[in-house]
C-alpha cells in the first residue's frame, strides 16, 4: 500500500505541474496537445479504416470509412502544421467530432439487439454538440480548452495527492 500511495502522490504532483504549465504557457501547451491529438486521431482513423473492411462492419462500413478518412486527414494536418493551422485545425476537429458523433448515432440506430442503443446514441449527440461548439468558436475554443485542461489537471492532482496521504495514513493505522 505504501508503494501505491507514493505512486498516487507522484501522479498527482505531475498532474499539478502539467496544469500549471498549461495555464502559464497555453500556446506552447496547445501546440503540444495538437500534435498529441494528431497522433490520437491517426490511431482512431486507422482503427476505423481497418474495422470498416472487416466482415462485421456490415451496414456501418460507409460511416467507418468516412470517419477513418476524416481522422487520418485531421491527424496529418495536426502533426504537419500545428502552429499555422490551429484555428483551421479546430474547424477540422469540429468536423471530425461531428462525423464521429454521426457515426455513433448511426451505430445506435442500425445495430439491432443492443441494450445500450440509447447510451450509444446520446454519446453520439454529445460528440456532435462538441463539434458544433468547436466550429462556432475556433480561435477562443483552442485556448479555452488548454486552460480548462490545465485547471482540471491541477484539481485532479490535488485530489490524487490527498488520496495518497489518506492511503498512507490508513496503512500506518493498519500496520
């Protein structure tokens, strides 16, 4: 348990450090996050394209191909031009989020026999709403996201450190 509490403390401290850096240098943080997001979008796009050509894709094949192509294109743009195209990238991300949400909504409608259709559809609606927000406010949206990520990282770090102290205290009482 001592090792777990130490890891929680370290993870919390790193989270706080990331949050402070994100708040203090939002543009540099944003560039880094854009490149990291590009890597994520690339993996997501490739996964969608691979899945589209599997026999199980069935009626979802077109959505998966569309989502995969948008993901790969958005990833390429993010990785190659992170500074020059941040505003345009936010638009591309917005379109990608809408496409992803539409695909998820289509999955909820098309897939028969699933008990989680409503949750899947609602998740898709949330992706579409987020995409619309990105498209409506691309410039301020990018910095706002960075600042909120920093704030959330600091709050999460504080929670993790407090949990590490509680775990350490419980271990010393039990031990």
